[in-house]
């Protein structure tokens, strides 16, 4: 069993959960909603743009590569040492069964999304669970 230190626990966490329609245009619609949340949080423009880009990449991957339904969870927290925004997209897993090859995408147009996420995020990862697959990224900014 793991015990968390009280001093390390996030404080002031705020969370928003959005359903991701599995339709063309869904990502741009959610981007508008994310932008409104980030504006309410008074994030600096550069941080907000990074969060929007990370969210767009994770959402697009869910629409293109995963089974619906999908949800986006956007949360903000802070500890003694830093503030962070966490972007998490949960879907029902890969659209193609494991071992079934899919069409090879054009490398000039596809395939860089998760690299962009990894570059912009302080931490990111994938969690496979009974409810599907969650891909998440945490972007840190400022002092706690």
C-alpha cells in the first residue's frame, strides 16, 4: 500500500469533463470549450496555447485511432512547488484489434502528435484499465 504525504497532495484542484463526439469537427468544438476554461483560469497565453495543442493531439488520436465513447478531463492543481494543468483523454481502446495492420499514414501529415505531446508536457503517459485507455499529459507552469 502506498501512502501519500499530505504536503505533496495537490490543492485547489479544479476539474472539467467533456464528452468527445466521434464526429468530424468534434475536436475544434472542444477546443473552443477548452479555450474558455483556460481563459477562466487566467493562464498565460503561451501555457494556454500549449495546453490547447496537447489536448488537440490527444483528442484527434482518440477520434482517429480509438473506439468511442471518449471523454476529455481537464484539471488544474497546485502543490507547494508548482502549478499544473492535466489533460486526459479516455476512450474504449484501439479501433483495430491488436496484431491487425492498419494503413500506413503519410508521414508528412500524421504521426507526430504524441511526440509533440511528450515535448510540451512535463510528464505524460498511458493507463490501460477496465474502462478503456487513458492518455494523459501534465503541463507545469509557475510557482505553487
